[in-house]
C-alpha cells in the first residue's frame, strides 16, 4: 500500500544563538508538523561556512542547536534530525544542480546581495551558489512541502524552477515542492527596533531574546523594549513596539491578540512589558530544563544524529542514483 503521508523538509543553520523569533517563527511550528507529515530536519552546517566560522564554535553551536531542537519537541522516534555534512549526497546533488541553474537566476537572489554587503571581504562562490545547495537539500528527499518564511520564498521558487527544468529535460525525477506558509501571529520583531525582524546578529543584545536567556535577563530585555509615547495598549498601525509585544504575548500564552488587549485594558506599559517577560520566561522554562538535560547527555545527541543520517543517506542515495543515471553517468560497480 502506497504511503500517503506527505514529506516535509526543514533546515536551520548552527550559526549561533537561537532566538525567540526562530522558535516562534519556525521551530515550534516544526514540532506541530510532526503530527501531520513525515518530517526531515537538518542542521545546515554546509550552508553555514559561506560565512567564516570558528571551527570549535561551529561544532559547539551544532551540538547546542541539536539539543535545543530536541528540547523544543523534535521527536527522533517520529522524525529525522541530522547534520547536513553527514549526508554526502547533499553536496553531490548540489553540483549537478549547479549545472542546471543559470547565473542570472543566482545573481537575482536577495540573500546573496544582502550577505555580500555584510561580508564584502568574503564574497565567495559558495555564497553565490548557496540556493542550489538548498534545492539539493529539498529535492533529495522528494519533499512535498517546505515550511518557509518570507525570507526563504525566493529560494524555494528557484528550487521549484530547477526541479521543473530537470524534469522537463529528462522526464519526471524530482517532486516539485510546495511552500507551506504557517499561519501565526506574525513575525517576531526586534525589541529595540520593532520595524526589523528579531535577529541573533543584532549588535544590540537587548533586541533579541535567546532561548537560553535566564528569567532575569528576559525580564530586563522586556522592560527595556521600545514602545511609543502613548500609554494605550492596542493593536494598530503606527504602534510597532506594542504590536510586537502583543504578538509575542499571544504566541506564548495561546490567547488571541484581542484577548490580550482586553486583559491589559486600562493598564500602562510599565505593567504590560514585565507581564510579557513573565509569560515568555514561563513558556521557555521547561524547554530550557530539557535543553540542560540533553547537554549533559551528549552521547544521546550523537546517537540521534548518527542514526538519522544513516536513514537519510539511504533515501538520498536513491534519488541521487536516478539523477546520475538520467544525466548519463556510468553506474557505480
């Protein structure tokens, strides 16, 4: 009997601090997807080295990210969770796809332009062909859906274009993935600049909440959160700081924004901001406790990513063999 469960692929870079924005915007939704899809999750360490990394830090960040994903609810009994560099087929398929991707397509990628501006002294070839590796990540596993945010839509569109181009050239080979837009309370914005997305690369550490921040640190950052010169707590245009805090409060409490507005009716910002901090700290506490437990049991983390990589490699090899045959490579003895 044919398996009718659709497959989802997601990846995240181990490039440092995991923020509340990463969690509410992506990771928490991935956990929910496990009940509906056959999920594959990768630590995108190959992507990470397009920007110079300190090797020891990259290794520790990778372990920390794996521990955090497990603590947040990624279940290795249901899903695969592995390091991209441990499945060699990612790099191999990426090379083939490079040969079916046009320079013009890659030069239009906004992330290449953004990262080139940020890292002007290291505009390397990997940074340019990054989207074809992303396409390989997805197409290797015949993923039906890819959960994406606004900043990844363009890359997924290119993956779809590459898949269709290859299929039209050689016959049906790749599943053409569909974007899966998660309906949420909106993007999590910086606490210091609420018109910008919360980012771990923010030079002002008060702008983001790290998932490992202590309650005291969380409370301090929310008390310092930028709001406006008014005193009313309501959700409307022009109140970016308050809108952001309401979205966060709604996301961690399960209440609607409207319910949150009603709850704080007649109260001031001095009462509202600490309340959001308390709610966030309470929500993160069990995740932080599990994270600390996993970090004390690194052998388990190694066993998870090793077993998952073995299974992922078998799936990936099946796809790669078909691709190699289609383009005319001799079969391996």
